[in-house]
C-alpha cells in the first residue's frame, strides 16, 4: 500500500482519456466531464498548447462544448512559454470548474507549461479544490510526475523501448499510456513500470477514460478497456542487467484488464467488486 504522505491528493476528479474521444456524436466522455464540472453551470478552460495547431484544437473543443450547452468556454491562448508567462494565470483560472488539456505532444505540453505560475496554480487547485482536471492523449500522458514521451510498440519488453521524462505532476505514482490497445503498447508500459515498480502503469484505450476520485477509486468509462500494470509484487527484474537494446525478464507483474463501469483502488492497488444487479429467474 502506498504511504499516505506519498499518495495522489485530489480535491475533485481527474478524468484521464486515452485519446480519440468522440467529439461529434454521442460524446459520452465529454458529457461526463461537464457533468462532473457542474453541468450547464460548468466554467470550462481549454488548454490546447500540446497541439501542433493549438488554434484548431481550441476551435474543435470550443464547438463541442458549445454544442453541449457551455456558451463561453475559455481558452488558454499560448504557443510559447513566453505567452504563458505573460498570461494572467490567476484571472484565467478564476472560477474555473473544469480544465481540459487537449492532445498533441506531451513534451511540448510540459516544456511550455512546466515550472510556470499557471502550472503551479493548477496543481494547487487540483489538490485543494473540487476542480475537474481532464486530459486526452498527450494531455493524459502529461498528468503524471513521470511520463512516457517516446517509445516503440515492441513485441516484448526491451530496455530501450521507452523514454521517460518529468510530467506536470498531478499523478504522483502513476504512469499513463494512451491509444493503448490500438497501438500495441503493453510492452512499453511493462518496461516503464519495470524501471521503477513503485509506479502503477495504466494504459487507456481510445474513446475510453478513467475517472479518479479523492478516495482512491478509479472507474473505467467509455468504449474500450483499461490495462493496469502493477509492479509492486515483482519478484525478479533484470532490466538493470541487460544492454540497452536487449529484452529483459521480469516476474510477478500483476495485470488487470478493466472495461466500462469496473472500478479499481489506485492507492491500495486492487480491483473493487463491481456493482451488479442479479435478476432472479421467474419460478412461477
């Protein structure tokens, strides 16, 4: 079990999306984000800085949220660190109940936001208020203290199949991977966890999200599945002993595959019994 002083501290909810969420049709995940953020009274801030085309990404999500009843979503208009430094972070975040970080490149996201007043205020709000923090694709990967920035989809775990870098730090002991099943990323997530088994690896499929609450409960929400890689019970790990390009052996990895509606305790690290209603047969 993770020590209490070392656990993720969340005042509201984190909504972490595996990418390619439906923005035009049923929009289950975006609706869930708004529901958690206050429904039609939600004050939403879109953060598109990870994107190659931040104005386009901002327009896509602005239109999606307007179609769902949010008249005036805010946008962090920034394409450089200088833009973020010059922005009035306190004013931009004042009254915000939901923040949505778009996809793109997680290295760009962190290199622009990391160490800024904006990021510091945001981290404080995540810890101390009921704000809903959402991120999709790169925005999901960047939530961790240690994030995956590069990595090949190898058929088996290899020492150099993943590159880790500091993230924004909303999730202290969790590594997120996205587009997970679609891009065959199980080996690179196992590698990332093997580097430091203290971290919990969570791989999220496209159009799928995890919702983390302040009590340590994670619920799967969406179309695909979520893969949890728990290395805390690893009994043998030779990643430090092999050459950079070589595969390695690891024993005792705990693996869970969870679908929509299933729940997992991300602090104590075990699945929770799903709420199931059993129908009794008609014996008459």
